[in-house]
C-alpha cells in the first residue's frame, strides 16, 4: 500500500493539487496543510490503527453501511471544496467534516440522496422472459379476433347487432357488455388487418413493460373505460362503433403514462417531454386519419390508458 503526502507551497494555497492516492482513511493536518485521500477501493483498516490520524474537532455528516457508500458521499464533499474523513466504526463508516461546513455539507448530501432515487435504472434484460410470453399471448388474442371476424362473415349482421357499441342500448337498455364486445368486432378485412398488426406489437410491449397479467388487466380496464367515455360523450344521440383500435390506443396510453411517471421521479425532463411527444404524435398520425376513423374513441382510449399507466407506475 502506497501513501502520498504533499506539502503545499505558498503558490498552491489557493488551489491545492490532488493527485492519485490509495491510503484509507482520509486525514489532514491544518498546521502543515497535509492531505491524505482515499482510493477507489479502500482496504479494511481497523479504527484503532487510524485514530492518531484523525483530528478531534470534526463533526459527523453521516454514517454509511459500506466504505464505497461513504466514499461516494465524500466525493460530494470534495466537489464543495471541503475536506472530509471517513472513519470505520461499529455503526458503519462515519463521514466527518469541519464543523463550519457541516450544514452546507448535509444540505448537499440530501440533494445527492434525492437525485439518486431510482438510479441506476433496472437493466432491460430482466424483462426478456416476459417479452416472449407477451408476444405469444398477443398472437392468441389475434386468433380470437380473427375467429370472431369469421363468425361475422358467416352470420352477417347478427354479431354486430348484439355486440356493437351503441349508446342508446348501453344507457337506455342496460346492455353494458357492448363496452367490451365491440372491441372484438370489425367492419371489413382492411379494418381487421390494421388493428391486428398494431395490436399484436402494442399489447406485447405492454405486457413486457407493465407485467404479464397486470398488463392485460390494465389494458382491458383502459379499453372498456375508453368505450364508456366515448359513449357517454355521445349520449343521448345515436352512436355506434366497433373495432379493437380503442384497445390499441389504450395500450399506447398505458406506455406513455408509465414513461411519464418513471421519468418524472428521476427528473429527466427532456426524456419526459420526448415520451409525451411520442405518444401524442402516434395518436395524431394513426388515430386521426381516414374518413371512417373514430377519432373520439381513439382519443378516449389513449386518455384512459394514459391515466392508468401513470397511476400504476407511481411507487406505493
């Protein structure tokens, strides 16, 4: 183990130079202006062996379970232009500073702790198993929707009359199942294919990001809530709607809402703006075009997913 002790000359008093170091813990001598600084991987040294290096008039700024944690906080103190001493004890590693700097150091350490919440982020590799299962489940959903479309072709008009979203049937006759069954009905082959391709990938991402069963549950709630909202906005006038696009945009809303919640906690405001802009852009590009596009249902589905995704990502 090597130790470097430097005596600062008169021309270095204003800006002392700190070179590579490896001794632990840190200590200094005010009269002679000596600096000893710890390395990145400090060895375990008993407190008895370092007691003669530590001044008696230091104030405790914090106690940390490991030397690495204490050293990270010590870097905050060094960034303030102050010296510190990290001392092992029975309670942990004590971070000691000069008494005049104690309040300012504690304030900066509190800022450091707040900014470190949620960092580093969870590795994306942890979600890999859920992603493969999410894609399989999305394919099963696509097969169910395709089977329903075949039934629509076999019995024209019957399923539409019984399961399409109809405001008067829902609110006047109490046929609440239409809020869900309308998501499985489609007007023609083009309508079906566009929703199938987008739904497979959006639903897979929702499941891999939010969770297997939790993702499907939030997706179902957001989709039904979107249909309920658009039906309520058009009641008591006539309104009929079918298609899984409400669920697709509910999935986009879930992902956008979750991203907003996560990025808000980490104070990554530029990334948060990108998440919001991406969600709104997708809604505008794919949810507001075409003569028979139900823009209202797309917007209410996205809004319902946005609220649920944000709420579901808030830590308890």
